[in-house]
């Protein structure tokens, strides 16, 4: 199952979800982390995402600038 299928599955539950950058792969492409909260728990999800970005130092890297290079084999 692909990641996008899992993302859409969470969406239909009615739970708040948020995707944030969490690192980079070996080609320098950003990868993401999806945070999911309980129904009507939007504030907690936003707070968790902000804390994660701060603790990981990602708040200083945003927005992510595209990196030069070639597209890796697919």
C-alpha cells in the first residue's frame, strides 16, 4: 500500500491530520511525518507539530529550498 493511500484513509476518519517535514532521504529529498489526533483535537496536533519542528531544528530550515541535482532513478 502506498503512503498516499494511508493518508487518505486517515482523512475519512474525521480525525485531524497534519503532514510535516521530518528529514531527508539519501538523494536530499524531504520526507514527511503524518501526525493524527483524536476527533476535534486540531489544537493538540498543531502544538505537537510545532514542538517537533522546533526540537528537530526544522523551523530554521523552512521553507525547504529545492536542492540542485538530478532526479534519482525511480
